[in-house]
């Protein structure tokens, strides 16, 4: 699945449109360079899950948990040097918590995931295009995500008109 947004709010709307499809235990891996919009995406998701606290980059805390309609664990593993440190984050416990787990720079943990996951890759548009364009490519890994492919495509098709609470 591939689509684009043209503003940070557009990215929040796309993430918010995903929220109704999420189930406890779901894992989202966000990848893309610094400034791609991984944290912005997580903000939209958190707001749509009913999180009222502001969501900021957890770069210095590595993991931050929020309570909304479901619990949301937000990890940013950018600074981690090796997989051992990721495991020190108690990743297995976070995955077992019936929460949604959203990991920035998520490719680091792919090998540690015991289950299906949704991978969202975010990149900037080509030079010459608007600097606010972001291109999204989503990979649905495993049966639980394949089952939701049609719903997700529909949700993202209408994402532009999806109401997003202010962040
Ligand atoms: N279409 C867009 N989607 C997401 N962010 C955008 C977009 N256009 C501009 N931006 C800006 O890009 C930056 C993305 O930052 P952030 O989400 O912290 O990146 P990351 O977490 O991937 O390092 C923000 O300053 C945001 O306002
Ligand atoms: Mg970030």
C-alpha cells in the first residue's frame, strides 16, 4: 500500500484513520530518516486512541507509555547501538502487555518480533517537490494484517477527511 500526505496534519490524519482497526497486541514499525514524520504519525495515532497527553519523541527515554482507549507503548530505538539494548528495554514484556506497540526505527526489532506487524516506511518526496510531501509505504506482515488489508485500504483512502483532534 502506497500513498502520500502533504502536511504534518495529513500524516496525523492517516495515522488516526488506522486507530479504529487496531487491536491490543498490535505492533507497528515506523521507519524513515530523521524528520520523516514517525513521531508525527505516532501523535495522530495516540490522539485517535484517546491519549490526551502530548506525545513527544521518546529519543531520550527510549520508551514511553500512554493510556488511551488502549495502552500505547511508544519506542524510539534510534540511539540503540545493538540488539541487546533493545532487549534491555523489556521489549518482550511490552509486547505481552495487550497494548499497541509503536516503534520508531522499528527495523532494528524485526528479528525479535514473535508475531505479525504493520511496517510503515516514510520518506520525503523527490527534490523539487514540496518539502511537506511524505510518501508512505505500508507492508502488512502476517495473517492478522492480511485480514485487515481491505479495511486499511478503505481507511487510508478516506484519511484526508478523517477528523483529527488537535495535538
Ligand atoms: N507530510 C508531513 N508529514 C509529517 N511531518 C511533516 C510533513 N510535512 C512536514 N512535516 C514536518 O516534518 C517533521 C517530522 O518530524 P518527526 O515526526 O519528529 O520526524 P521523525 O520522528 O521521523 O524523526 C515535523 O517538523 C513536521 O512538522
Ligand atoms: Mg521521532
